[in-house]
C-alpha cells in the first residue's frame, strides 16, 4: 500500500505580499493547521522540498525572465511585471522551492513511493507566462512539472486539469501547440485574466489538446459536476494520460472573495473522487496536485483536507 505525499516548506511563508493581499502566507498556514488538527497530516508522508534547478524553469520560461525574477527579488523590488504580483526578498527561494516541490512529488509518484501527492506551495503558478509574471504567479510550477514528466521521465502523454476559478492562461499558452500535453480548464467566465473561451482549443499540432469549459457566475456543484462528467472525464479517457497533474485552486468555493461561483466542499470531493477513479484506470493512479488559488482561509483549508481525504481513500483501496 503506497503512501499519500504532502509537500510543504516553511520558507513558503517568506514570500511576503502584505497583510491585505489575497495570496498571503496564512493560506498555507491554514491548510497545515487544519490537516494537523484533524489528524490527516499524521497519515501523510510529508516532504520538505529542495530548490529546483533553474535549467528546469528554463524549459518553460526564457532564461532572461528567470534572471529578471531573481534580480527583482534580491533587489527588494515590491512588484514583478504587474501590480497584483507582489514580491519580497524571500520570494525567490520560495518560488524555487515551489517548483522543486512539484518535481520531487512527481519523482516520488513515478517511483511508486507515493500513490498521489499534494504540493502546498506558494507562490502559485498557472498565470505565469513564458516571460511575464502575473496573477500572483512567478513561475509556472505545473508547466515545469509537465515538462519534467515528458523530458526526465519520458512520458508521451501528460494531462493537466485546472479547476481554479481563474483560467490558467500561462499553462495553456505553454502547451497550446503541443499534442503531448492535454490542458483542461474549468473556470468562471467572464473573469480575470480574460482568456479561456470555449473556442480556444490549441493551435497547429496541438489543436484539440486544449479543452476550456467556461462556467457561468452562480455555477455550483451540480453545474460543475455536469461539465466534469460530460466533458472533462471523457476528454481524459480519450487522451489516456500516463500521469495527471491538477492545478488545484479552490477559489470556485461559494465563500471565496474573488469569485462568483458556488462550489462547496462536497463538490470538490466528488470531482476529486471522479478524477482519482479515472486515474486508477488509465495511469496507475498517478496524480500530483499543486496548490493554486483559494482565498477564504477556512474554505481553502477544508477543501484541501477533503481533496487529501479522497487521495487517502484511494491509497487505502490500492
């Protein structure tokens, strides 16, 4: 029986964004506290990651951009490229650890040491473009992980499921011409960053390997599960991925301050369960989830706990 992995590092807290910023250190603290108090953490295999080698960042980001991030953090600049992406001197190390944690989780899952894993990282990543930071994101952690699975582990097909309430523009643009990476996004429309229309389906050889599922404001569990069952799962079944990565934002929750969707913890439970069941049938259960959004601390912590409970249940049934 394999373990469920949980990746966290105290230095994630050193990415300081200010007390009024939605993406603040208390997010991962609330998750850690909830898991510890509820007894879930004791049943997980925990790992403190090491920093990623910058060569892996450069698979999805321009080298000049990577250097720009480093220099900006070390110089103590307050912003990076956009007004919402605040940085501090500790942001560089936190960002390296976030991407490094994703790769170490991938290694553990691919080795069979872990069945599934959750990376409680910050800063988040899915808005980061090849040479632009935006939407609270510095490096695109999940894109780096997908590239690593393709190059280092030699997988031919990797799927990314993004259920953050905001469209993962950076991830889509990284892989939109690549047929080996299936990108699926469920996100409120219209909403920041303004991308993710249903007719955005990839380009060139990658056309058809992007599936956008815009959700109306006010969409709750029933609407999300209907789309999940009718569009997301069939697309995954057709693609037959060898591993699944999840951009696990929980800001579609009904209590989140940055969205107008109405998903509950039960909705996340059912989506998690369906995705894990499919993974068991197509890729030996290999799922690695990376934290993206989620800005109501209680709702975020509850949703992550539920997601991990479903991973543990998968482990118990293996």
